[in-house]
C-alpha cells in the first residue's frame, strides 16, 4: 500500500510539532516512539480502535496513551489520533475533523480502492498501518504471503472498519435504497461468529458446538443484563432531566425550539418519546448542555429520527469545520470552540455562546425560507 498523498495546506498549522524521523532502525523506533495521544472526555469507537491497532505493532506495544486536548501535551506525543486538527502521516498525526480533510480509502491511495466513505481516525490508522497490524495478528507467519494479507486487509475494511468510519462521520447507511456500507458488528452477528467454522477439525463435534453455545449464552447474557440495569439506573433518571428541559423550553428561548439540559445526559430517545406524548413532535431543533469536565457548553442538533445522521436543522453551514478564533469571527459569536464538519454539533466557551449559535441558525433558516 502506498502512503497517502500529503495535504500541503496543513503545513503551516503543524510547525510547532517536533519532527519525527520516519526512516530508522526498529530498535530506535521502539526506543523513541512511546506515546500515543488522543482526546480526553467521552471516547468513541474510532480512536479506541486506532489506539488498539497501533499497540499491536512492535514500536508502540508499550506506548503510553495520553488522553488530552492540550496542544502542549499532544505536541510531545509521537502519534496523535482523532484530535489536533492535522492529518500528516509524515509526523504521525491522524485527525479527520478539520474542514480540509475529505479523505477516503479511494482518494488517499494510488491503488484505486472502491470505498468512498470518509475516514475516521480508525480508518486513517488502518490505511497506514493495517497491513502490518494484520501481519502481527497472524503471528508474522512466513507461510502467509503478501497477497493473502492484502485480501484480508480489504475484507476487514469492507466488513468491519468502514462501518466504524461511517458512523463516526455521521454517514447514513442508506442513500435512498442503496446501501453505502455494511453493518456487521451487531449482537446477532457476534453470536453467529461463535459457531464452529465449516473447516474446523471439530465441525461435526457436537461437544465443541455445545461449548461454543455456552460462550454465546455468556455473551448475550452479560449484554442483556447490562441493558436491563442500564435502563433502571441510567435511562430513567435521564428521562426526568429531559422532561424538565422540555417543560421549561420557552424560558430558554421564546420560540421553544431550544432546550437546555441542567445535567448532561443521553437525551435522544427521551426527546422523541416525550415530544410525542406532549404533542410537540418536530418542534425542538437544538439541545444545549455543559461539558462538565471543562465548563464549556455544547449545542447539538436534534436528528429527524432516532439513529439518523440527518438533522431537523443543522448549524449554520458557514460555520461547519471551523474552530476557535476563525469560528468566532465568522459567526460573530465570541468564545467559539468548534462546529463539526457535518453541522450536527458545536461548542462555545459559554452558555450564552451556544444559545446564540442556536438562535442565529434559527434566524438564518427562517430568513432563507421566507426568500424562497
């Protein structure tokens, strides 16, 4: 696999990073490359998998994972994934959130790969290290040739990694009636994988199949029990918070399209159910909540349905992919932190800031509609 073409536009933003020697002996790499940086706070599947894959490699197997958003901390890391606003494999920076990044397996390789899904940090690490990771997992078996690794590499991306890339980037599984990517990590799929493979020596051995059945019961039993307890201890308390927020919505904004959660909590399922119960279906567009660990605030768009990546109303399109001072200047709202490329979520240093983000977006949408 050839290295991805570098994004030259990011060079100015990475001058503060210390240089990393790309061509070095394995012992030198193992000695020097000992830290992997990623963001703190809520974690997601893509950076978890990215870190897992990196630590399967000899040079990173003992690496410390530093979770932070502090630029000074990240600058001192040998590899940074899913944070930092830079994609540059020459210095081992693998973020996908910056506005300039649109990379896919197809666009970032010379091999003409067919996949058009925007990569997450997991996809970027897989792009650059996946062949070696697979080789390590197979035990560096000399009997496994490069063609076999290439075939496995493609199948793992298509049937495992692409799903993670798509979900992290907010890409709906279907475009009309066309499937964009496959979902294969469901509970039913994981149970299915526990069946004795067709070419296993004990395929016809009922005793082994019984052992696998016990493993499957343990798998589903733990997940089922966890889900029941989560509904009691986590889901129900969150419902009360969301119900209060909806009841008090007009105190936040007179139009009633913005709610404020007094305590950050999962809200999507509750909002849809409560809207229907309260005859408010479709009226709420934005949810505001604090980042308890930093004191900052976030604004998140309400999707059109549970599980959808399409929003009832996305944040102003001119703000998408912008951060910090650039976002503040463009939006005219002080304290800007970020707006996601897809426009489904944004952040500001203050509550008033995220409230203004919601209000300005609503005003722009109303003005646009009146001009049609």
